[in-house]
C-alpha cells in the first residue's frame, strides 16, 4: 500500500505541475518527502517533482539545489532502480539553469 500511495503522490505532483499549480505541487512534494524518508526511487521522483514545481515558480536556484540532491540520490541507487529515471535528473538540472538575459 505504501508504494501505491507514493505513486499516487507522484502522479498528483506531476499533474499539478502540468496544470501550472506549482505551489500546490511544491506543498505536496514537501509533505510526501517529509513522510517518506527512505532514500529510494520514490524519494528520487518526489525530489524531481519538487524541482519541477520550483522551476515553475521561477525559483531556479532552489530547483537547481533540489536537482543536485536528486542527482546524489540517483547515483547512490542500485543500477536497476536508476534506469526508469535516466535523463530525468539532467533535465531537472538543465531546466533550473539560469537563462541568458533573464
């Protein structure tokens, strides 16, 4: 049941971000991360969702820091747990980088 709940949280965070409801996505991601303290794949996807929500709010430095935490977690996971998120950490980091002229 815990895995289903984490997957549901991740889906809601993703949907809220896609709808432009970034502050709600951030709050849900933070709450889910506070409740789920195991450094596993779900923590990784929650951190990536948090980074997306921060980017959506224009809080790029915070998003970049969150992407860095996600990258550290990604590298610590067993190879079979990393595969589904291949490229996701790099995308989160690239999205958070400062834009020229911004």
